[in-house]
């Protein structure tokens, strides 16, 4: 029998909206988070392109304007995979997982994982890696994706010779008396 839990805090998510900008009425108004995200995206994207390529021409204006608008519009929507996150957050986590990967926590963090213990890119991509390599011309990237994850090998069989014993209170008293601290 499986148990299913429900989270109701999503119903209490109140968004602040911007109803007016510089005296111009926006009616119902867009979400302030959407505006802040869009402004940040435009500053970073357009600023970077201005530094690299300079002022846009009529042909390149779309390249300056469209990508931040599309990313902001779709990124500010709720994710279907996790309703509590934006699509932008899901995309950022996916990109981080693909680039950095998963570094295992060993013994509660007492020992850092060796590079060989990290999850390789091919394992992170899963079945998509094989279909990607099978595409025409993509076989050259097989070295970049790394080797397949090695299968775990088992050591020698461990023989268990367990015999349960029941100790009474008199045996426990004698053992405690032998190992107990002596009075000085």
C-alpha cells in the first residue's frame, strides 16, 4: 500500500503585482518577480552582446531582444515536474547536474569523494547518451561522455557462523565485575 501526501502551501502563494510603471497604468499588472527576472536577464544578455558585438543593427536586433524575452516568459512559469519551483529553477538545476554532477557524500562527509567515485557524464545522461552518440557525426563525442559506469564487483563470500547465546543475570554480573572499574 502506498501513501500519498499533499502539500497545501502552494495555495497560499501570494504574488505581488506591479500595477503602474512611471505613471503608466498596467491594469492587472505582471508579477514583480517576472519583471525583476526579465530586467536581470536583459541587463546580462544585452550587456554581454553590447560588449562583444557593439550596437545592434536592424538584422541583429532580434538576437538582442528575443532570447531574454523567451527565457523570462517560459522560465517564470510554474514547473510541471515540481509545482513549487519555476521552470528557470528546474533548468538551472539540470544544467548544474549535467556540468558538475553528483558528488557522493561518504561517511557523513568525513571523507571527500575521489574523482573516480563521481558519477560520470554518461551515467547522468542515462539512455539519452546512447541515442545521442548514435546520431550521425556524434560518435566523436564518445570520449567526452566518458566510459560506462563500472559494474560493482563483489568480493569473496563472507561466511556467517552465528550462534545465538542467552546469558543470564549471573553471567552478566560476573562479566561486569571483571571489566568494571576498581574502587581506589
